[in-house]
């Protein structure tokens, strides 16, 4: 087997600069979990179907199991660990309040999908917007209903805060 | 009549950890020097294992290698029959059966090594259908391929046929279903000669794993410790299989002297672990002219796969639920779990009941049609009432009003108006619409004498900080155990919610409150939680540290701290005892099969595209009586999730087998419902408090998967006029059904 050389890749994660030595085709998911010990992103399927490994790359929702680390050179990555500041994000609050997290394994990806959805929609998203915005994130516990409700609640809070 | 906590939607106890990504699942754990483990599996369904060869190009001396010959104890996964080996020895009985274990620190090299192990297996003829198994051309299990059989008989079915106005016969089938928890199965094991074995992992039943490991490694009870990590969904899939992975990780850790982690990837998880039992049910039903059930003759057969696992108990629950929430004077149910050369089927939410209830609720519609009677009216005339008996001779003592439950479901779903409107509109439409219903029940707790034998124990202890910690082996896997136990304990003690802690299930700390299965955790174990924490208070009151009533949470904390200062520890336990008048006869297979039932009427509305054969569920109304609802948001979430899984069972989830191998073991080609596929699921509760449940609660976890499939397929028949008898109803299946009709 031919040896592939490791590569130095620099990027930001949750506002912090990182440089890792990694094989260029190493999955971003593994680099985050193993090298940076950010284990909030989960591996549910390893083929981009379930969204449990979702992160934001330059504010776009991406499945990190499908991203070779070489591609994120110079990018700004946000993981679930970077969503809460001093207090929880409105989406996280709403997830707790509405019962949108059950077993919790899809929750990091689902929260990121919801945050990305809210960023895309400055007005209140429609139910169709929410359904399509979450269609890449599978949840086996909730049947999604509580998650829809949490997103609507987070929107309402945002609208209230803006007013 | 809400209490301070019971009946309130208190936020999930571990919610903050979960929404911030800080909850620790097994794959998030690392240990110094930890190796990764991999499993070499049989590529054939049945055969003789002649040789294991290690291929070229791999530095084998760097690997820890385990085969059946290395096992220090008994080579089995201890459960009911102990027939399933931990590692195949001499024979293999299903594709993906584990044969060799490997461990190495480099996961990439480990994968190459796994592929380099060659298994020399002489194939033998396999058995792949229920009929082949029953025909016994190949005997692969015992003398007759039958793991278990039951007979339920009440009245005289044979004598009833003559008196029937109508007899309707039909056959129904349900396919395998994958649990598809989003966290794949995984375990970490660590062994040291002094402390023995410690295992961490994703599981529902720590003491199942504990017992299996003691047997496998011949270790005494105190040298095996099993700790549940945050568990990313179970649905039954993490009831018995975790004992297998734990066994594998333990053998590798024991042999290597290093911690070993085995986490399956999705393909391995789907291909190798248990799924829902496929089933075939034959119904012969006699009715009177006025639509009363006269006789029900039911044959219910499930495919158990290659080893017994839990098939006998799955069969039992399926058998008891097969006659549903109806009164019928003459019932015969004959049931069997048979062996095939598929990977063993096992526990999955509903546990046999979704299969037999699908058949029954489809049959009820067929009989109603034959009688030219509305399906809801036919059911209404046969609902069991308080004081009447169910098929196994259980007298219904619950104050259940099924006609009222049905009225509410019909009203909320606008059933009558829609049925009429669809009948008028459908002839002109290419997308046809339909509405259908199912009425059903689900027993809470173990079947029959199960709870008596289990004799579950729950503990409680005061902490030096003045908290009360609940000690139970019942696991949180998303369904809300931590939160509901806290609510029950805080309500009983009349203290703040924050005063209650729930111990992590760890077999070295918690007593055996039984497995986290069978819709028993809230109803059965929750009642024991209540009793155990009251035992703590009793001791505080007896010693004069706490007044009997009128104390504050702070006073309670102070009393706990003082007690511990004086006596060093404050503990209490409670043990299960059956409610009065609940008795089950194992020999006769008769009696009170369950302490209590949850009851439900579900209504599904569908649209069926007769050009593309796509089926959509447009509306779903779930009305159920579940005793007191402890936490409305969590309970609603459980019902919604169960309905979603039921929609998948009915329409999408199709395990494709080829030569005994699941060929679509990926999320790409095994389709579960996404956020874009489901209708609004509208959930409504009736609450009739159950005297022996905590705060009046009954079990709810499994109920919601029983009803969706028959309600949906009944709705499909209402839409297109074709009776479909097998699920899932994929577009391909619908196309066949519709074209046969047109042919």
C-alpha cells in the first residue's frame, strides 16, 4: 500500500484556530472527535444519510462524515460545542422545553440544522421550510413533532427579542 | 388533579447535556492504551466450520485474536435457552454469525486484518421460510424446529362454526423491521486480575449483560461490573444483543490485558444484530347476523431466526394480544416460534403484539366488510367491557370505556365526514384518499408470571449533601426514565425536584430492578421508586429528624445530612409484590396476563397516488387511555415517536434478504420516515388512574407501535378498494396489488 503523507491543515473551530496533522482524506468527523476531542458530533451512518455528524462549515450545514479534512483549510467550523455562549442558544432552550431531545444522539446535528434554518429564514419559517430544513437529519425517537414545535418556539422568542 | 410534579411537563433531567453535545455515549469514551475490536463473521447461512486461516500481508503478531477455543467459561450468550454461542465453533447457523475476534490499536489496520481472515465453511442446506421450517426437511433446531408453541382456548371454537351467520378466513404477514436506533451498538471492556471485568456501553438491561459475562468468562458475581453509558435509542434492539458485543469486547480485553472498544458501523449493526420477528397469521372468524363475534380461530407464527434469544416471550406477548380488545365467547389461538437460518430475530418495541394486532385489525375490517357493516360499528359491538374476559381468561377490572374512546377518535379525526367525502370524490381522482382505524390494547409489564419471577428491587439512599439518590438498573434511553423517576420520587417525598438524583445504572451500585423493557419502567419500577424513597423518609421520621408532614425541602436535606453524620448511611429498598387479584397460571397459560393494559383507538388518513403508487399519511389521530400521564410532553413524545416507527413499519421499512443476508443494511436503502414523510401526529390521552401504578400511571412505551400499521392499511383499502395483507406496503407492493385487481 502506498504511503500517503500527513498534511498540516489549519482551520477555526468554534472561534479557536487549530492546525492538525492529518491524512488529507481523513474524515472531518474523525479529526473533530479523535484529534480535537470534540465528541458532540456523532457517527450514525458514516454515509451522509442521518445528519448526526452535522457541523456548520462557513455557516453551511454539512455532514462531517463526508468531508475530507483537506477541504476545510481556512474554513470556520462550528460544532455543537460552539452553539451555547454564557447561556444556551434559543434553539437549545426550546429543545429542552418542548421535549425535542429524547435519546439525544441526533440532537447535536438536529440543533445545528435548526440553527442553520433560523439563519436562513429571517421571518418565521413555514412548516414546509422546517420539514425540508430537517430532512437530512434522522430522528428515531420523536417522530419530529416536538422538534418542529421547538423550532417554532425559538422563532417566536427571536421575534419577541427583536420587537 | 395534578400533583406538584406528577402530571406536569417537567423538562428532561439530562436535557441540557444532550442539547449541548456533552452527554457521553460509549463511542465518546477513550482510555489509555485502548485497542479497537472487530468481528469476523460467517459469510454463509449454514455450514460446518472446517478451518480458520489468517491471510498474508498482515502483522498478525501485533493482534489479539480470539476464537471459541479461548473462551474460559461457557460459550453461550446466557439468556433463556443458552443455545446461542458467543463465537461459532464447528457449525455456523446464520450469515454474520461471529467466528473470530481481533483487536489492534490501529482501526484501519484492524479492518484490513478482518478482511484477511478466511473462514473455510462447508455449506449445508439452509432454511429460509416459515413453511420450510415447519416442513422439517432440514431440522436445524431441536427435534422439530420449534422454539416454543402456545395454545389458548376458551369456549369451543369447533362447535361454533355451525351457528355462524358468516365465516371469514384470511392470512396476513408482517416483515422484519430494523430498530434503527441512531447510535449504533457499542461496548468498552477492561479487565484486571484483581478487580475483574468492567464493561461500559449502550444497553437497556445491565443485569442481562452482567449475567452473560459471568457465564462466558466464568467469573464470580463481584468480579463483573456493567455500567450503562448514555444510550442513543434502543427500541428493544439493545435488550439482548448488547450481551453479545459485551462478551466480545470482554474476551479481547481479557486476552490482551488492555481496554478494548467495539463500536459497530451502521452496516454491521443492521446486518448482524436482531430485528423484529417476521410473522404469518391466519384468521378464521365466525360472526352472528347482528355482528357479534362468535368464534376466533387464530394461528400465529413468528420466524425466530437461528437461535432462541427472546422468541418464546415475544411469541407469548404476540399470542395474548392476538385476540385484541374484544369479547368473543369461543377463541382458539395456536402459536409457534420457528427456527430458520436468518440472524436471530429479537426484541423490538411491541414485542410480537404489533404483528398479531396488525393481522387482527385487518381481519376486523374484512369481517365488517363481509357483514356490510361499518368497521367502527362492528368493533363497537364487540369491545370488551369491564367485568368481561379477554381471550386468556383475564377479567377486565379496569374502568375502560372503549366505545367512548372510539367516539373521541372518530370525532377528532372527522372520520365520518371524511369517509363520506372521499367516497364521493375518489372515483374522479387519480390520487385517492382513505381513512381507517384500529383499536387495540397493550399490556404493561412482563407477560404472565414474569414480574413475580423477576422480583425487581429498587433502592434509595441519602447522600452526604442531603440529596436522595434513586438506585435502579432501569436505563434512560430517551424515553424519560430519569425525569419520570425524579417526578415520582419528588412527588412522594413532597420535596423539590432538584433534591432527587438518579444513579447511573452500574451493577456494582444499583440493585436489579429488571430490564428496561415491556412498558414496565414507569408502571412497575416507578412504583418501587415511590416505595423506596418513602422508606428513606420513614427512617427520618422514626428517628425524629423530620416531622411527618409540613417540612420544607431544606429541612429534608438537613435531616438527611444529620442522619448520615450519626449513622454513616441511610438506605432503603423496595421489592415487587404482585397487586392483589393478579394471578397467572403458567401451566394452563391462563389468567391475568398483565397487571394493566393501555387501550387505544388510532385513525389514519392516507392518500394513494394510483399513477406512482406512492402512499402518504395525511393525518394521524392517536387517542389512548394510559392511566395517569406523569409527564405530558414526554408521554406525547413517546406516542409520536412510536407512531412514526409504526408508519415506517407499515409503508417504508423493508428488510431485503438474499440467501439469509440483509442486502440493504444501510440508511441509504433501508428507508425510515424523515421529517418530510410524516403527517401531523395528533396525540390525545384519556386518564383513568391505575391503582397500582405510581400516581396512577400505566405503561405507554410500546402501545403506539401497535396501531399505526393496521389503521394505515385499512385506510389504503378504504382509498383504493383493494385488501392488502402484507406489510410494508411499498410502492412496488401496491402496484402488484392494484394491477392484480385490474388484470
